[in-house]
């Protein structure tokens, strides 16, 4: 009986020209999203890999130079394109991917692609993630909004209910039929990128990605299933296709556009970000006058000179057996580094508060919950970006220490020395780390699934 | 159509919309989203104004401090009691410490309506001799995640949300008559159904648009002051947005003329909204990125670094020998900083910056040429989507278009060049090393902050005239279809 119900629904769908057009349009869009994602991933990953090698090659081939001057020439740490950026490029274009490894200056990730983009960028970037988060829900809602209501509108509900079919079977049959169509689209979304990745990377490089990829597909399936159930539940509850469509389209609009943007604005107001002017003022003040009982820069320098002279038992700086200037520079770098660390940590804490508020709004929108999951699993989220920035900053300080140690004894550094400075290499955290950071969105998706099933049960109780 | 009939229709529409609660629900929704958008936009505008105020105060504070410090040194026989790197009589020290000036783009009042590129482009720079902004961020500090999420401004509400609400307002003007069984009654009347439908849609459009501007104009004037009302930017904005609404109403008339069910009308209109609002821009971006690929800034950096390496392979060695590694200026191998060291650093910075600037210039030109080409191509294609055309128009009128930020950035580049020409000769005067005077401090170049809201580079008039034509054609086709309807 269940099979009969499913085939009846599918036949009905096939005979509706709208559905055929919808599916054709959808396939075209998926194809475009795949091509876009693939082009983005392959072009950028090759470019960044090449740039990382070039910048290091430039550094180690800079020739004979004063070590300090050579260190200022520095090199860049580039964030490699995420392994699953083909699926979703997340915040990549908004964060930048270049980190300058130069002494004295706390590094910062620069060159955000979005700064050079046209207004078109504000309309979004069509890839699998964009499709799954924005268009797939709309397709599911268009497909399911009259799944049950049409029986009332066509006057066939009595006929269906009087047949030898239980209400549970009716529910399951209709939902499974919609599930078959939605499943086909999800399958296309899952297999398309996988095929492209296999073609581009080959089996040996693809295998390590498979566990993460499987989790992504599982999340996508759960998301698609919950939306299908939700669409069916609303259709059953309203018993009116137009009303059901308005409600579902409204929910989509609110969930996809309104809630996240409005919460974003709210986050900006409730946790205002410091301006660059204030940041500049505060850090300059803290460096110059010290924090707490540290004393001013001059006082700290005098205290350091006194302690050095006392240590070596001399009365003048010129009589020290070591050079005092490098010592003051290193001490200043250390204290300035602390100031900058504190300032950056404050910004990050504030950003975390802002992000938490936006992410909490996924309580009102399953689309947001899936987007968060997608960002974390594809390692195109802000947490991964911060991990990269922290590792790049640690590498910058490591390079500084190596050059400083060399400079204490040498005035000229050649390529032989520059080659001893290690290259930067970043690998995004593994699946365990990503899942731990995605625990919130996973729980929210599960919560939404329970909610959708409960709504369906309620609708069944009321309408059938 | 006679005035009395129009009055009857007017009353009928108001009663209908009021009774089925569409008027109350829809207008409440419009009110809420507009209030939220205006609040968000104006508070952003106020934040920027406050920041500019802080910059002005900061500039005055730094200038006063610089003059006082130089006077103190001069009064004490050129003795500076603190760390030599802070001594303001060295031009290089001043160029790093108090010398850098802020260059600001003053936000235009209409920016409270359209965030545009202001979310990702800086509206002020601290201009050092070495770069536009140093020490902190390359642009204003903002949360990348929130930028990714997008802004909730008036432009977003108008471009994305209001067409959907207009669809809800107009999708069933004809189909509801058929579904409620009143169509036959209308057919038997002696009035033209096409005229009646057009008038009904006109009334709904008028109600919606008047309500919309009745909220926006006074609230915005209250939030950012009424001065914008006297600008042509504002009136063009009113024309563009009103025409955009008219386009969607015309489309609703056309769809209604096909005798579909209300359900299918809504589906079709939502589908068109999706195509024009999301898909066409996505496809355009796809095409333009391939036609005019924008070079990465990483490539610029690589070119710059190559040039520096080439320089040091040639005459840079002499510079290192003579200045940086000479015992006179050797910083690390000493215990006390000498004036020669400060001078040496200044020369190194000056020389290497000239090389960097020369190397970057060509690559930067290529980058901006490509972006410019994309922008020009976009202008040609923007007619394919009213949403895109409106987005471009609104940001140009509000002074938040890429073009305006680019103009500001180029002005800042010129200002930076002026600053360099001011400091470089003073940094490289070896005779005394300490040449920076009070007169010099007072002559440090200043950037004149101004509003960048000129829009004459964008053919707003012809574009919207063309769209008015398209809207008229859509209306005409829908009207004719209704006129000759046989159903």
C-alpha cells in the first residue's frame, strides 16, 4: 500500500508541468553551483600553494643583507584554501588569507577578496553551500506546500481516507514520495562535488576527506528531511495551499534573510566593536605608559639599564660586555607584544559575543543551523580562521627569535642563513575538532527535526 | 474612467483590504522592517560621525603635543630628555609618531539608507609615509562573520523584502475574483475589466508607495537631519524606488492576466523574484569574473617583493653597506642610540619605500583597471535585473558605491605622496640630523575631509527612464491581455 501511495504521488508530480520545469531549473542551478565551486577551489588552492612557495623563495634568496633589514623583508603566511571549499567557501573572502611575518608588528590577516568585488557580491556566491542553504529549502517548500492540502482542495480527502490505508501510511507515503524527489536533489548535491574532488585530487588525497564529507552529507540529509517534514506538516495543518505557501515562503524569508541580518545588526549595537582610532589610541597609550604598575616606556628602559649595569657591575652602558640596544628592543617587543595580545584578545572576545548572538538566532531558523554546520565542517568558519591566525603569529615570533639570535653575533646574513628560517605550513584542524566546534549547530538541527516531527504529529491529530 | 467610479473603487479597495486584514498586517510589517532598517542605518551613520569627531580631536591633541615638545627641546638647547626615538626634532621620528594624519571620507546622510561598500571599505585612513594605514588594521575594525551575514539596511529591505510584500499585496487581484465567483458579475457589468483591474492595482500601488514614503522621509529626517531633502540624490532615490515598486506591480498585472489560480500566480511571481533578485546577479557575477578576472592582491605583493630583491641585488648593497651596516648607524651592535642611527633608519625607510611604491604602482594599476572594467560591464548588464539596477543606483546616490570609495582611496594616495614629499627631504638631511621645527610641524600636509556622493558617472536618468519604459510595456501587455480576455 505504501508503495502504491508513493508511486501515485510521484506520478502526479510528474504530470504537473510546473514540477518538471522546477526540476530542470534546479538541475541547471546545481550544475552551475558545482562549476562555480570547483573553479573557485582549484584556482585558489593552486594559486595560494604557489604563492606560499614564491614568498618563501623570495625570502631565502634575498642575498647578503643586514639580518634586521632582511627580517623586515619577511615573508607571508598564506591560509591554504579549505579542503572542502568546493562545497562552501564560507567566510573565506571576508577574512583575507595573507599574514605578514615581520618583526615588531603583530601580524594581521589581510587582503579580503570582498574589498575588490563589485556590488554583485552582496547577492551571494552560487556554490553547493549557497544552494543548500538558500535555494534547496525554497524548492522543498514549493514541492511540499500542497502535499496534503491539495486533497482538501480537490475534494479527494474523503476518497483517500476511505481507502484501505491508515492515516500513518498516508502520512508516510506522501512524505516518502516528496522524500524521493528531495533525496534525488540531495544525491546530486552529494555525488557531484565528490566526483569533482575525486577527479581533481585522486583517490589517495580524497580518502582522508571522506569522513568529513560523509558528516557533511549526513547533515545535509537531516536538514533536507526536516524541511520536508516541516513543509508537509504546514500543508496538513493549514489544509490550504495558498496559506501554506505564504507561511512557508514567509518562514524561509525570515529564516534566510531577516533573522540573521537583524540579529547581526543587534549584535553590532549590543556589543559595539572598537574603532581602529580607539584601538590605535589605547595600544599606543598602553605601550607608552604601561599597564598597571609597569611604568612608562622611559621608566622601564631605565629600570632595565639599571638592572643590567648592576648585573654586570658597571657604571655606564658603554661599559657593558653585551650590546644594550638589542636587549632594549627585545624587551620592548615583549612588552609591546603583551599589549597587542591583550588588545587583540579583547577584540576576539567581543567578536565571539557578537557571533554567539547571531548563532543563537538559529533557534528561530534551521537554515542558519545548517549554515553553521556547513561552515564548520568545510573549515571555512571563523574558528578555523582564528586557528590559522594564531599559528601564523606564533611562526612570526619564532622567525623573530631566530633572526635576533643570529644578529647578536653577525652583521650580515646570507642565503645560507635565510634558508635556516623555517617555511610556514598550515593544516586545518581535523574532523574531531570541527565536530566539537559544530556541536551547537548539530544540536539545533536535531532540535528542529524533533520540532518538525512534533508539528507533523499535531497536524495529523488535528486534520486527519 | 470617471472620478465617481474611481472613488467607489478606492472605497472598495480600502474596505476589502481592511476586512481581510491584509492592510493592517502588511503595513504593520512594512512599518516594523523600515523602522528596524532606519534605526540600524542611522546608528551606523552616527557611529561614523562620532569616529570622525574623535579623529578631529585626536589630530588636534597630537598637533598640540608635537608643537609643545619641539618648543621644549628648542628651549633647552636642543636637549631631549627621553628616548632618542621619540625626539620630535628628527623628521623621521615625527613622520612615525605625531606626523601621520587621518584622511576621512565624510558619510553622506543617505548612507543611513544604504550601507553599500561602506561595510568592507574604510572611510578613513591613517596616512603614514610608508602606507595608508599601519600598526593596526588595513581598514576599520569589523567582525568578518557579521560582514558575511550581511547588513540589514533600507536598501536590503527595498531590494529584497518589499517586492515580496508587494507580491502578497497584488498577486490575486484578478484570480481572487474568479475563485470567489465574482468574476461573472464583473463580466456582466458595463465597465471594462481591464480598466477596473488597472485602477485597483494603481490604488494599491499608490497606497503602498505613499505609506512607504510617509514613513521613510520624516523618520530619516528626524534621525539624521532634514538637509538631505534638499539634495538631488534624495529625489532620484525617491524616483528609482517608486519605479522599482511600479515594476513589480506591473509584473503582477501581467501574471494576473494569464488566468492562473492565485496559488500559481504567487508561485510565478516568487519565482520571478528569485530569478531577478538572486539568479541573474549570481549568473552575472559568474560571467564577469571570467571575462574580467580580478588579479589577487597577493600577486601585487609578490611583484613588489621581487622588485625589492632585484634592487638589493644591484645598488641596494651599497645602501646597506653605507647606511644600515655602517658603524655609525649600526643599531644592534651598540649600547647607546646615536643621532646617526635615527638618520640611517630614516634613509633606509625612505629608499626602500620608493622602491616598493614604484613596484606596486604598476600592479595596482592593473588591479584597479580590471575592477573598473568589471564595474563598467556591470553597468551595461544591470538592466537585466531591476534589483541589481536599484542596488547600484542606491549605493551611488548614498555615496557608498565602489566608485566613490575608489575615488577617495585615490585622493588618499595623492595625499600620501604629498606627505612623503614633505617628510623625505627632511629625513635625509645628514648635516644636522635634527631639522624638524615648529614651523615644519605647522606645515604638515592635511587632508580635507569631504563627502563623496557625486553620481554623475552613473547614467541614472537614462537607466530608469528605460526601466519606466519596460514597466509601461509590461503594464500595456497585461492590460491588453485583460482587455481581450475571453475567460
